[in-house]
């Protein structure tokens, strides 16, 4: 494609994002900042339709971009970065959540991103897998009923009620508490697999039969805490988009699993996906778009944010916006590392 052809495509997409209306050659001629004849504009637009970058509903109508057109537009976007005002807005929105647990930081950041972009935001987080077990407690709560508490370095607390076929003595409870903390405290959650539990279970000795159910429950809790979490914020923002019908919004909200797979599938940097793009695992609303950016902890990807809206999202603004937002969340998740290093 010639540079002139791309500039015409870019101008059409910019205007379509702004208005949602197909763009005709007369309107386009008034927008372009370089001299070109109406006949040349019509020829370039016809060529862009033929190449699959634009669509024309009927012969007398203007043109609007296809997914292929958006793809080229996004690939060739310049990296202008954010204005100082936008940076200040994001910094201010995230300041108040500094110092909370990792999970709260991510959920609060997702809510802030939905408020700032006026879009829906889905986030996935596997940040818990970086946590280590700090303490395990077992508390009798009734006849043959016990509550297990698992506490991690990331501030996570999870519990499970275990119902046994017999009562445990205080000696057995004290032995289990000492045993499980001696063998599990300081271990990464991902390390506490069923295989690992089986390997240390033999050390229970004569208590193996009575305490194995509790030990297995600790493994199950560890697995749950280490698994990815999904959070959806700003669903009501979708109602404001004229591009979506009610059924479209319902389809988006019902596509949580698809969004999770997309966000977990390997995002580094910024990715843009479109609904109905032809991929088997994509979300189903054809007129929708997803801009995703990942954040890190300990130098490894810890999750992703996905901003969801109509296909004609303002990519020039939102892509650098999400890039900066992901960097700031990475900084928040790293504050505990810095404080540990200072001690």
C-alpha cells in the first residue's frame, strides 16, 4: 500500500471511530491535510475496498473499516505516549490502592481502569502463585468438623471445612499443626502438589490414617489459591455504547471463559483482538474489540487487563493508556520486593 493510501485509510478510521458513520469522499477531502483530487480519493477508496481494508454497504454509501483495515491501522500506529495530564490521572487513580494485598491491588486497578476508560474491563491474575505459605492452622468447630486456614505471604487467607469420620485428639491436632508448618511454611503455593503431599505423608507415621484427609485438604487449598482468578468490572459501561444491542452485551458478559483463555494465552506487551475474527477461541460479538496489556511480578507475567468495547475503540489513546497503566500496576506489585530489600 502506498503512503497516500494508508493516510486515506487512517483518516477514514479516525473519523469512523469518532462518529460511527460511513465516510464519503467529500467529507474525506475536507479532512486530509495534503493536496489530492476528488478523483484520486475515489480511486484510492475503491482500491482499499477491493483489497479488503474497507467496506461499502451500497454504491451510494460511504466506507467504513473492516477487521483487516483495523489490523493495519493498529500495526502502523505511532507511539506518541501519554500526555502529562493522562499520566497524572492514572497516577492519582492508583495512589489510593498502594500497600494493599496483591489481589486487592489488581481488583482495585481493574475497577479504576473501567472508570477511566468508560469500558468494561476483564482481568486475570495468577499473582497468588508467587506467594509462599506462611502459616497453616486447624481449628475444631464441632463434632468431627475442623476448619483449615491457609495464610500466604501475599496476604491471602483461605479456609475449608473438613468433616472427618472420627474426632481428633488435642495431641493429634498439635502434631498436625507442627508437622504441616515445619514441612510447608516457606514453600511456594505451586510447589504443594498432590505428589509432594504424598511424599511427605509417610512421615505422619502412626497418624497417617487420621491426618491424611487434613493434609490432602491443604494441597487442595494451595491449588485453589495458586490458580488464575478472573474479575469483571464496568459491565454497565457497555450499555452506553450505541454499537451494541442488548444481545451483544449479554454475549460479552457470557464470554468470561473465552476472555480468560485469551488473556491467559500468552500476552506480553499490548494485544488487540476482535470478536468473531475467525479464531475458535475468540469471543462471539463480531462488532467488539479487546485491548489487552499484561503486568508483572518478580519479572514474570502475573496477569493481564483486557479493555472491552466496540470495534471502533479509540486505539490511539487507549493503547498507550493501557501500556502505562500496566507499568504502574507492575510497580505496585513490586513495592513489597523493594521494601524487603531495604530491611
